[in-house]
C-alpha cells in the first residue's frame, strides 16, 4: 500500500532584512520566500537580484511543504504487527512504577519533572501539569448491533502513538497513558502545537470540501483564533504570535498547498480522520489508529495520507527520511487492510 507523507511548516516566513546600506539582504540562509523577497524589493524600490531569486524559487519547492511517497509491503506491515504484539504484551505486564529510560531524557519534554521527582511520588503536584482527556470510546459493529471495546485494561487496546511512547521510555508511557498527564504550555511555547492543530483542522475541512480556497481557510482561522482567545484556550501572547507577520494567511496557504500535494493522482477520498480498529492476529487484543486520510489513486489502489507539521526544522526532506522507518504508518496499512471502522 502506498503511504504518502505530506510535511508542512505552518510558520510564517521571515521578511528579508533591509541592510544598513539600504539594500535588501540576499542572505542564502534566510528563511524567506521568493514572493516575499520580490515584495520587499518592490517596497524598497529596488531591482531583484535574479540569482538570489532563483535560489529562493528553488528553495520554495521543498522548504514549506514537501511530499514523500513510500511503499508499505506485506513484510513491513507484518513485521510492524509482530513488534506491536510484543509491545502490547510488555505494556500489559508493566509494573506500577515502570522504569525510566535515562538514555532518552535528553529529547524528552518531561525531563525537568523526572529529574526533580525521579520516583514520580508527587506527580499530582507537578507544576503546569493537568489531567489529560479520558480516552475516547471505541464502538464497533457486532452482528446486528454494536459493542464497546473496553479501554481500562492496560495493553488491551493500543495505538501506534501509545506504542511509540512505551518504546521510548516506559515511565513516559506511564505518565501519559496510565496516569494520563499532560503539560500545559503557555505564551509563545504553545504556538507550535496550536499551529499544528489548526493546520490539521483546515486539512480536515478540505477533505470534506475540496473547493475551499486559502481565503476561506483564512476566515475560518481568524474565527477559531478569536474563539480560542476568548475561551482562554490561548493567552494574548500566543494569540499575537499567531497573527503576527500574516501568520494566519501563511497557515491557510500552507494547508491548501499540503492538501493539493496530498491529492496528486487521487480520484477519491475514501475516509478522513476515521478511527479504525483490528484484532491482533492470534490474540484477543486490539490495535486502533486514525490515519489522516485513506484515498483511492488513479490506478484503483488505496493509499494512506499522513500529514505532519513541524516548527523545529527547515529541512523537510531530511525530516521525511526520518519518518521512513516509523512503524505507525505500517500499522495504519494493516488497519486499512484488515481492520474495521469504529463509531
Ligand atoms: S519520561 Fe522517560 S525519557 Fe522522559 S524524562 Fe522521564 S525518564 Fe526521561
């Protein structure tokens, strides 16, 4: 099955600098776009530097949105299922206070908490940490009726992200999946996560109505951002950061470009953001997951579209390469091939 990663950076590009000499900078490392460079030159009444413009046009092709197609064959899918079953057993047997993985702390957002409270004895008192939402209900068709898959037994029903968390560090899994804690981020620190979730929201809207323009998406973003601010979901600092430098316009453009790239050679959107579930082979346990989109290609085959947004790197091709071995999409392929939709 074809897996198509679509990566996007929903951050606004930097405006080219105007140097002390009055010239518009032609810094090769500037995180800007060809359009913004031309506009700045226009505003300054200067001619564009053609060589620099060509550099930016070349850079634009993969600096903001990037698509990466890969193939999940039966071997990869089956081996991901094999690994998932082993993780599932390990999660089911995990101890009440699972061990930390100190080798993974460097890149972990719980680092200061584990450092100051290594036995997690005061986890309910951790600062800026709140209870996460309860896991959503999973209902499946059962004969002529339906049944709910219970989620209270650890390891009984797992998702690729739960597996990733356990594989990285068992304590991390316990913090996020057993004790269900999440960090509350405020101000500018919250903006990357908000941009990611707003972009995903726009992509979901586009899957329902492909005719939406960047302008329509921009209007939706404006309404959403104001609502979030009024409901105190984001503070003023985060709100200002979101709208600064045409942030909402850029996010809308990015979502539209990501969607257009995702739809290359696609004739039909089969599913968008629908949870799937499957019984693990030879077991009574379950795997569940939500592929961003399942589509049908012009050759009649199904494909999975997986969107990723980032604010950490400008090198999207390198990031795409990192996702190449991520088993989540192989498990999604198994869910599409062998699983069923939930409701
Ligand atoms: S959760 Fe695990 S990886 Fe993260 S800081 Fe704690 S011990 Fe380290």
